[in-house]
C-alpha cells in the first residue's frame, strides 16, 4: 500500500506508524465499499485485521416496493459477500433504524464498547461534516455516524468513568491512536492512499450491492472518475487511482494526558 502523507500534509506516516488492526464504521451496508474498499483491500493484503460495524440494517434502502420484508436479510448478505472480496469477515451491526440514526448515547455506547473490545490502531468512520460539493455523500445517517464516532473516540473511549457499566464488564478505557474519516468535504481531506492495484476488488465489492444500484454503468463510471480525481489531487501519475481521507491524530507522543 502506497500512501502520500508528505503531499497531503497528513499526520500519518506509514513508515513510522504501525497499523495492525482497523475498525470501520458506516451507516448502511455498501457505505464502506464506496468510501474505502480499496484501502481496506490493501490493508488486508498486508495482513491487517479489519472489522466492520454497520450502524443500521439498511431497511430503507433499495428500489423494490414489493419485497420490503426481505431487504434487511438481502442487504446483510450483500455486505458479507462484498466484505469477503476485500478480505473482511468480521462484521457487526448496531441495528438502528435506517433513516433515523442519531448520535445518541445508546449509539455512542455501542461504539465505545466495540472500540474497547477490539482496541484498533485506526478507527475509520464516515465524516461528521456535510459535503456541499456532492450532498449525496452526506445522508443524515452518514453525518450521524461521524458525529457519534467522533464523540465516542474522544473522550468516552479513553475515559474510564464514561459508561461505567462497560468497565464493570471488563472493557477498560483505551487511547485510540488514529481516526480516519471518509465521505467528508474535499477541503478536509489530507491523506491519499494509492489503490490502483485494488480498484477491481473495490468495484467488485460495490457491484455486489445490486439492490442499491439501478444504473450500474453510471455508478461504476462515477466511482472510477472519483478515484482518478483523487489521484490527481495527490499528485500521482496519470492512470493511477486513490482514495481520500481526513486523518486525525487522536493520541500520540504530543498528546496531553487527561480527558
């Protein structure tokens, strides 16, 4: 996996900062595949353990007005198949209602519980800020994911007195090193990952979500164009593809202790 932090002025340097475990949060089945499946494929190919947490069941998705009772099982099956294509088998759900997600304490506690349980080096999440250039990236559920995860990451995950029932259950406070955010405003993006070798895996994962794409050709063309544009912004050679993130250092050598 080739990353270009010097061009993007990212605080993350792959030559210095180890990534062994990643926990990814999304609102709906398919969000992660659109936002970060190329990077995830690169991580798993390098031996990184990656887990997903989908906050809703995707019950308001799709275009079939008849078989609504089947949509949750269908979208779960699609997500599991898509995840396997990029090397992920560990998938969790918070089972919130699609379209009604809020950064509530119920949701935040679920996020804290999972982070403390898995203790990842990187939490990957949707961005809490609206993208005005392409508002489709900013579904209200997406923004709620970003806000809930960001609130949970600091201070709740590392505060031993936040949600004390978690500590009583043996889930001790944990200082997360890195928060990576996707699907946010372009001006916030400071980190690009060259995913050229994993474009087909990413597209394969997206194609699995057939219930969500009435125009597959247009979807694929848009995704390819976006990755090429990212590569251009990263200063990569013509023909390369990249995914873009807003990387935030949560805890590191310069972090002031406390919460």
